[in-house]
C-alpha cells in the first residue's frame, strides 16, 4: 500500500532518535531531555503497532475476498519467513558476542528472547530489552488470525472494538492499582500484550471498517481535509502526558483514532505533499529497512557506555551497517522465497481503486 513504508520510516527514525539521546557526544542529553526522548521512541513503537494491525488484517481480508478462505498455514509460513530469519540471526550474533565477552547476557535473557516473551519481563538486559515490542507483535500474529477465522469479520470487529476500550483500562489498572500497592512489581507488565493490544486493535478495526467507511461522505471529507494535520500535535501532546490517568483513559483512544485517520489519509493521498515525501525512494528504503534497524539499534545505542563504538556518530553508523547486512544477507533472500511461495499459491492480488475499494487482479502481495 502507498505510504506505509514511509510511515514505518518515520516510526523507526523516532525510535532511533529516542535511543540516541544520551549516548556520548550526541547533542541531546538524558539529563535535560530524558523523558522527551523516551516518549518519542515509545510513540514510534505505538505507530508500528497500529500499522501492523491495519496491514495484517487487510492482507487476511484480501486473501478471504480472493480465495473465499483464510489459510492459517500460509499466513504462519509467510510470517515465519518474514520474521524469524533476521530475528534469530540477531540472537545468534548476540550469543557469540556473549561467549566472546563483548556483551553480558544471561541465560534468562536468551530464554525470554527466544520465546518472544520479553514483553512480560522488565529486567532483561539493554541489548535485548527492545525486543518487547516484537514479542507483542508475535503474540498478535498468533492470536488475531485465529480470532478472525473463528469469528468472521463482524464478530472480530466487536473483539477489536472491545480491545480498544479495554486496553486503556488495563494500563490504568496496572499503573494505579498494582504499582502503587507494590512498587517492586515488574514494570514489564505495562508492555505486556493485554496492556498494548488496543493499539494493534485500532489498525485491525480500521481495516475491517474501511470498506464501509469509504462509502461515507463524511469520512472521505475528514480524511481529505488539510485540517487533519492538527491530529499530529494532538498525538504528540497525548503521548507527552505519559502515564497520567487522563492520558491513559481518554487520551489513548483519541490518539488511536488520530493515528488511524492519518494512516488512512496517507495511503489514499500518495500524490499530496506529505504523500510524495512518504513515498520518496530514500524514505521508502528506510521503511523497508526498519525491521533490521529496530533489531540492531540497541547493541550500539547504549547511553550508559563510554566505549568508542557507543559514541555518536559512529554508533549510528554501526546500526546502519548492521541493519544493511541483515537486510541484504538475511531478510532479502528469505523475502524472495516468501514471494515465490506466494506466487506459487496463485492467489489474486488485492489492488485498490481511488477510494480504496478492493478488486482481485493478480498475485497476492
């Protein structure tokens, strides 16, 4: 879909900027802007979640429209080929670095990483702590296709809407009831799947509602409006409020709504100024590289270290070099295999008209 790689690029740049803050010789220090940097990085991850829910649901619905069914076997095989090779290559390198004494990771760290459960543990080492978001994604990949297959679109939409409503309540409950009773309670619970699923559910709900929404004049006018740019400062303001109860209970649903309509507008207006920027080839390539960039950022963006390779700008150069190596040596070959398998299934492609209505025309992408 147009603009999605550009949105991924913005998300990963926000994450990398947030984690660059405080590293040696980077102009933004943790002491002055620590919370702001953390907020920026966290928002980048949340945008990834909404995009993921939207894209995965769109692909699943496209497959059902084209073939009359959703194949869990094909879905999980595509996800395995997309996610596992680069992920486990990263873990292997971290294991070699641990054996060589270059990093300090425990068996517990590897156990959480290998099983995609880092999001339930707040004590993981910095080099793999960022994998919490990939754990959330993997749990989503496991649960959502089953839900969609079992309940069909209408009931699955009710589940997504319920998740959007319940997610903020879960976060508020964890923050207000559990932390205040026992501050030692693992903060990783705030990144657990139940505390994060409303962001993914927002993208799912957008994909499920989209065919109907695109027949509504008010929706087309809203997502065509230049005033929609005001949704960006609204998102930034809500994100800046952090764990304030108002931000959690009222701000989160509003932020999800803003992100959803911004994604809709971006994908439908590729020829606008913002659309041209999001679809500019260098930005698109950063979006394509975003998964590898996310995997490899933290081993080099360590703000607690005085080691030369953790200082700016060489730390960023190492991140980019590692991500490029991961993309060309691991991701791209497996993506080619994934495409061959997809073409071998002879599934019709789901293309979109000007207003986003889907029609089957070729091989599913």
